[in-house]
C-alpha cells in the first residue's frame, strides 16, 4: 500500500508538494490560511482513501478505462472546462518539472501529460492500471516521435508503488 509517511509536505501555490518536486494533482486550497487548508485537505484525502478501501475494485476501474480508449485522450480538448484543466495542469508541470528530471507519471492514462512531460525533456516512467490506456499512451507518444524519452511503461495499481524506491524520482505527476 502507498505510504506517504516518508514524505514531508510543503504548500506551493495550491499544491501539496512532497520531497524535492513531488506534486500530486492540483487541489485548490482556501486563501483563509487560519484554517491550515493543506492540513484540512490531507485529512479529507486520508478519509477518502479510507472510505475507498472498503469498495476499491481495481478490475472495475481497469475495465472502465479500457473501454474509454481514445476518448480519454480527447477529454481535455472536448470542452472549455477540459481545455482550462489541461492548461492549468501544464502550468504546474512547467513550474515544477525540468529538463532531465526523472518523472513517475502515476495514472498516466492515454498520454496527454506524458507527451507534455517528454516535450519538456523529462525522462518519464509511465504507470497505469489500464492496459488499454497504456496502449493508447504508446501510440500517442509514438505519433509525437517522443518514445525515446520513455524509461518504462508499467501496468500497475497506484495503491502499490513498492516497486519504486524512496527518492527514485525528481517528480511524481498524478493528474
């Protein structure tokens, strides 16, 4: 299971940032610092993980994303909300991921952010639960001519990252 106890969180522009550059999905934080919004978010996240563990069904999730196929690639282009989400996430990647960084993209899906990370010059470890999404990722990265920047593609469950050692990555992107 995922063990966050080794990470030391910091707050940077609405992200909870771990270790040197570890970022995990942008989550807007309250501007009211008196309630320590990051602590509140982390508490909610732990509660959500606890509730999810009772009903967590990786096969159901895998099947859902396998059926989506290329729809997942198009999701961030299909609406103004999707386009804004893509640009917002890309802005944070531009800020916290640099050329030559060794990056784990956990839940990489169809490869929208994989391609962007590769264009930035990062070395990307692609990790996803869905073999269908990993195949779409391979195709899209290949079409972009960026396959040489892929360190590995791994089908796996984000709840078990034990194959990776602490400090192995300069950044972990989980959008």
